[in-house]
C-alpha cells in the first residue's frame, strides 16, 4: 500500500522538529556547562586577592576566553563578568600606602563572589633554575623499602614488614637510642642480635608516634644481624632553585614540601642546600617517572633551610648563586596575572648550564591553595621532550616565566603522563618565604 503524500509531509515535519529539539537541547547543555565552569572558577577564587600596583584584578573565564579583565566600577551590561568595587583604604589589616577594596564579582548580572583586593608594590626576584642538593638535618631515618633476611635453611623472611612497619615511616629511636643515619640503625640491630634481644622501634607515621617490637635475625647472605629494612638518612636528593631575592638573600626552591622534615627536626635550621651538577638523565615514561642524576658540590655557595611548607623550602643563601640564565630582576606576578597559554621554564639537564624550555599553562586553579596545586602545565619543547621525556624528578622548583614575570614553579609530575604536571604560584611562595605578608 502506498503512503499518502500528506502523510509523508507530516512525517518529515516531525523529523525536522525532533532534530530541532535535539540541536536546541545540545546547545542548552553546552551553555549551561560553560556557565557552570565559569561559576565554579569564580566561586573557588581565594577570598583575599592581591594585585600589583598599576594592574587590575583578573577574573577567570574558562569558557569565555583565557582571562577577562575586570572593569572596576563601570561594568558594561554587555559583558558576562563584571566587578563592582568599594574602595576602602582602611580595611582591617590593610597595608599602609596601598589601595584596598572589596569587589563583588557578578556573572550575567548575578552577584557570585565577594573578594578583598589589596594592591602591593612589585616584588623583584632573580629567577632560579640552578640544580641544588638538599641535605636534611633530621633526628631519624626514613623507611624507603624492604629487603628479605636469608636464613641458614634458605628461607626468606622480613621481621620489619611482619611487624607492620611501612614505607614512609620515620624511625627516631631503637631501644632508647637516637637514630640519625644508617650506621646507627645497623649498630643497634647488630648489638641486639648478638645478645639475643628484641628491638623496640619508635617511629612516626602521619604525625602519630608508634612503637613495635622486632626480633633481629642473622642473614647468611650479608653475614650480619638484620630486620629487613632499607632506610634513608639526611640526604633528600636533587631539586631546583626557584628564585633568589638579592636584598634579603632569601631563596625559595622545590615548590613542594619535603616529607622527611615533618618529624624529628631539632633547632631552627632544618638543613642545608648546596650547589649540584647534573651528570645524567633517566628518561621518564608513562607509569615510570624519570629523574636527574647528579652530584653535590660544596664550593661557592650554600644556604640554610628555615621553612618547609606546601610551597617549597625557604632560607637564606650565604652568597648569590653565580650561575644564572639571566641577571635581570623579574616582578613576581599576582595569582590573577597568570594566563592559560605559552610560558617557559628554566632548568638544568646537563652539568650546571641553565636552559630555557617552552611549556604551556593548560589550567589555572586559584582556589586550590590548600592542596599546593595552582596550575597544570604541559611540556611542549621538542628538545626537552627528547632529552628527558617530560618532567622528571629533580625538576621540582624549576621557575615558570610568562610575560616577563615570575609566575611560579613546577612541583609534581603526572605519573601516567610525564609531559604534564602541577605547579604552584610564585605569589604563594613569597608568602611562605616571608617576603610578603
């Protein structure tokens, strides 16, 4: 039976109507998604914002462009994001001779977030990039692994693991004796084994003190009394200097916390940084982070470690670092001045030569300060990708430069994608360095 022409017309009209509804829903979903992303970016902004004198507050606009400059006091109704500011030089805690105000950020005319904004004078620093060796002054050792004890009958056992000691535990005493290095722990265990005594081990885990009892066993392979531990003493390894402030001598490095400094540190000084040279690179790959292979150099300059925070280690250098990529002082960018887009890093991948490599800032996360993660970056420089595979251990602290400003420093690598990683903002580092309030 043939269909009528009228029926065909109705059927086609229904199909066109269905397509129209589908396209409309898709467009609506896209618009709502864009709104939600921008809304979240604004809400997650820190309640306190700083801007350099002579610059304006920048407001995130992920789907509407990399950055949208806020218009103070005269926002246009045709703009999606506007800022209305109330200027008050006497806001609580305001710094003298600065302009301070509270700003209400609106999205499509709807108030979304109120922030306090303070103008600060530009802080100038030397960008780093030098490789450094980190020597920790800790009263204890970190557990970094386990090794089986081979008995006379050929069986393999591990007393420490069986006692529920874990990688990352920080051992402070054994049988009441302070442990500062691998030799201390070997001597105490050897003495206990020869006297047929147990070892009472006191250690820290996640800030909580624990103690366990372990029986040393004689290892026929090493011909020593052992409990099956690998430990690391006061050497943390290789990192990168982020910045140096020449007037105060204050430096910042690493961009992240050193876990070994959380426990057992006595005195104000927590350790020392020294010059280091890179002798080789172990390339990174997905699931296998690479690393810089280096040696410590004691000549010329070194610095103390006075603060260990989520944004790096900080202290004072006894003299300016001699090896530089550029002797030009750079302004420290406010958090709001970082932009999605091209940037560069300074780092060493051979000897002590500082080189510049291209990167891309792909995500900004102003509201994630408590996590220590402010940006997601991607290595785009073909030469660096060829020579290292991306971000490698020892690159932490490498300074990020954008638009002639010190933006921040590399902190972590993505384990499954070594071309990408996290970075922190330079402004956050200045606070923990004690250079700004």
